[in-house]
C-alpha cells in the first residue's frame, strides 16, 4: 500500500498591492520539517486544508502549493498574520491599508 509522507512546509509573505500585484517580500513566513504520514493523498490534502486553514491547493509534482490573503495584526493583541476582514479588504481597495499574500509550499514523498 502506498502512503504519503509530508516532509516540509515553507511559506513566504509578500505585499499585495491593490490592482498592481505583488510587492516586496516581508522576510516572514514558515520553514518547517513535518514528518507526518497519511494513508492517502486525499487525507494528506484534507489535513493541510484543515490544519493550515486553507481552501484550495494545487498539486505540482510532489508538492502542494497555494496562496492566501493575509493582514498583518502583529501589533495587536493575539496578533499575527490573519485572514483579512471584509473591512480591511475595502480599506485595501482604497489603498488605506497594506494587505499581503502568503505563498505556501508543502513537500511530500510516496512511501511504499
């Protein structure tokens, strides 16, 4: 039976400039070794979506990738990189706040 071993996750966070696209890198993100094995590729994908609060993943070779919008709440109580609120998205469209994109990459291997 083939199983699937989640090896690592990495992400980078870049500015998302309304109507212009990606801006400069923030230097923030993840780079972690995981080491978790799943009985099916579907179970691995479900785990990633649930654990990292993701909606869509694309498969590229032996990697899943996705990008997620983020707001920087680092200076607030319980801060960090959060999903932007509808109000923040409206302010971003008016160029009143900066929002970000977090690009994820999850590497895995097939294990016999």
